[in-house]
């Protein structure tokens, strides 16, 4: 059965949209009210490029929330569970954000551009509305808005060679999550060593969306000799690598979870000053969690990729967890997935996938 997705005013096209259509995009999803490519018709080839070569992804839907002004650092410190006091200009940090109940509401990468200017490179939720409301309620002198910034990711073991060919060998010295303001023949960019894969790569934060197609074509040309091709954030690689996905692993509306359950407890710093959700998280930490994010091996023939909450049950039918995403891993030669599981439960577990009952076995993450 074939479905289509309607393009209308409620969801925006990215500045790379026309370039991805020209390169054969076959499916879109919606992320931060924007269309994002899901695949280009050959998921196996896209996975192979990511693992062995180099891939380019339109991730403009990974929107930025800019927080700037005299009280920007104070607001950032209050919004996240991490202590940001020692963050330096040019440094990125992975920063969980929670609501006042201690529930994870986003897990962006923070980029410190100046002492009074930050970007939150967000997952799929309306963080600008939340941050601006908290700033106003606390009387902070800041501006909170979405700037004209559109990331393009270049990922894979050959990504460094492609980016060095475009910008010069100085990019090889960038540390992970490090970034630098630069340009490409006048196209303004922030270049960061980052990206949603464990295979290494860079993100080009385009700061003028009118150059979207031009930047796409320049990256494509620079990567041609390396076999570059289009793709999208790869769910199979993220499952194998154990990367957290806010939304897929849990979101506040469906399967809400806290940082300790999802595996981000080390990024909660109770020794810094007050922050959103601190009291609730202290209570959770003192009591302990009753479930945690786990990997799973699933018996049976290869399953098609799916993202939905499937109950994990014991032999007597008691639900003790959920399987939130699964697919077949050729590297593992098995079906793999992630989800939440009650503490202390490990044996005689099953899930029902498309009417078939399958044994499921918990495993620590990552798979590789």
C-alpha cells in the first residue's frame, strides 16, 4: 500500500528540499514542524555509505533555539541538568532538558557562540516556547528565538576527507562537539564535528537559507570521488550504536521518562545551583528507578523496521516493559530493538509483532 504526505502551511520545507527531491528522496517525515527526508529508496545502500563511506543528510529540521543577551548564561544554566559554568566558546555540550516533574522534554546539543549567545540544537519539541516562558517568568534579559540556521550533516568514515577538501586541513583538529564560525566562498556557516551517528562526521550549520541548494551541490561535488550519496539519520545504525532518540525512545506525550531511566543520569548535576526539575529529580534519585532503557534481541525471522510501543510481557502475560523500536541488523544477524524494562526482570519475556509471539532477550547497550 502506498501513502503520500501532504505539503501545506503547517509544515515547512527545508532550504535543501528542492535538492533532495532532485536527488530522488522517496519518503519524508515531519520533525519540528518541518519536512525531513526519511530515505532515498535504498536503505541498505544508505546504511552502507554511512558505515563504509560518506553520506550527506538534510537535517535542517534539527532547529536551533537561540538564547542571547545579558542573562543568556543564567537562563542556560537554569534550563539544563548539566553544569554549564565551565563551557567555552566553540564548545558543544549534550544537555538534557526536563520539565518541573523531572520528565525529559528534549536532549539538544548546546553550542556556545559567545559569552552571551547560545544555540540549542533541538530534537522534536517546541523548546523555544518553553524557554521564552521561563525567561519571562524569571525576569531575565534575554532574547529567545529561532534563527535562520539549517544544519546539513556529512557522516561516515570518509566524512573528514570530504570536509577537509572543502575547508582545509584545519578541520581535522576539531574535537568532538567542537565548532568554528567559518564560510565557504562567502556562504556563512558554523562547522561542527558532530552528528547523529557513531561513525564520525560533521554538521554544517548554514546561516543563510537562500544558499541551501548551493551548499548541497558543493558538498555533493566535494564528496563525489569518495562515493558520497544522500540519506537520512539512520535508525539501524542508531539502534546498533545505542544512541538515545528523544521521541522514539520516549517523549512527554507518549512513554514519558526521566534522565535516569533513559541512561542520561550522569548528566544530572545536583551540585550546581537550581535548575528546572531539580527537586523532582532529587526525589527520583533518592528512591531509585523502577525501569530502565535496554537493548533487546528478538527471536524469529527478520522483522521490518517499526517504531511503536509494543508491550513486553512475562510468561503469565504481565506487562513489564515496552519495545519502542526494532529492526533486523545484518551486522548482528538478529532482530534488535530498544525499549524500557522493569528492573530485575530478564527471563521468559515475549513481544507480539504482527500477530506473532516472539521471545525477547534484554541486552546492555550499545550492541556494538
